[in-house]
């Protein structure tokens, strides 16, 4: 039972990236999101991925795949909707 709950959470937790993607797309701006933060998190997820792919633990594997996939979309949206600051 605990394994099933953890597996469900491993799928649901990365879905919280979707509201962030929608927020960026609706405003057509990612100015309030730090590029250093977005790329820092994404690089850490990439560095953890080999461990997850090699693991026999399904919760770790599913979480990593889902999180890496959805956070990659966040990074793409942050970069696409990045607008330069207008200097006065």
C-alpha cells in the first residue's frame, strides 16, 4: 500500500509544474523567474537521471522521468518567454 501511494505521489508531484507553465504562457513573460534557478534545477535533475534510470526502485524512476520531462518544459517556456528589460 505504501509503495502504491508513493508511486501515485511520484506522478502527481511533477504535475505542479503545469500551473507554472500556464502562468508563463498566459502572461507571455518569464521575467519573474530566475534563469539561474531554472537552469540550476534542470541541471540537478539531469545529473540525478542516470541514478534513476539504473534504479530498480519504480517510485524513484517514475518520479525522475516525470519531473525531468515536465521541468524541461518549464525551462523551455522560461527561455521562450524571456523578454529583455526595457531600459528607461
